[in-house]
C-alpha cells in the first residue's frame, strides 16, 4: 500500500440533529438518513438504514414520556454507518438479544414488537447505552461490496 492510498479513504462524517417528540419525526429521520448516505455516496444499504431508523424513532416517540426532543445521530465511516436515536428515558428497550419475551411463544399476528426483531435481523450489530440525559439505541450497517463489472 502506498502513502497516497491512505489519503483516498474518506474521513468519517457525523450528523446530529434534534427531532420533535412526535410521530412526525419518523419521515424526517428517514429523509435525513437517506440524504446523509446519498450526500457522501456511501455504500451502506440506504433502504435498510431508513427502515431501521424509522423503527428506532417510532419506538422512542411511542415508549418515552415527555415532549422534549429526541436526537438522531448518524455516523458514516469507511466500513459502514452507525445510527443512534437518543431519548430521555433511561430504561433500556426490551432485550435486543431475544426475539420475544422469555417463556412466551412468538405471535406472528402481534401488531407491536417487530421493530427490535428487524433491528436484530437486518443490522450487523445493535444495542443500547445510557447517556447523560437518558439512553441511546443504535445499529450498524456495513458497506455493501461493489458489484463486479464484466470485463469487455
């Protein structure tokens, strides 16, 4: 590897924005993630990033009290993207490692609870962490390898 190859790697990009504590924040968050990925021509799957972001924002609005803003944090790195949604409730979300509550069979007709299942199934990693003002729930998506082009 020569020295110039090191400089060809784009630096990480970081966006942080406060969103209203209403369901109107969901499409705004989707659009912001789509724009961030497109602006940097990032190779993470934009559709998946938008879907998972919408799930996290909807959960934050539905399951936390108060009218203070929630916060969307998007970080683009050469290896992928990381999205966090911060909310004011310090209580952790349902266990991100379990597909459904222990001792209960999964209910395919249940209207709620699919967001965390999608998060686990579609992200390369996900979790939550405490923050000074509540918690952050996050996911990571890897860069999608480029398609090989036929040699002409």
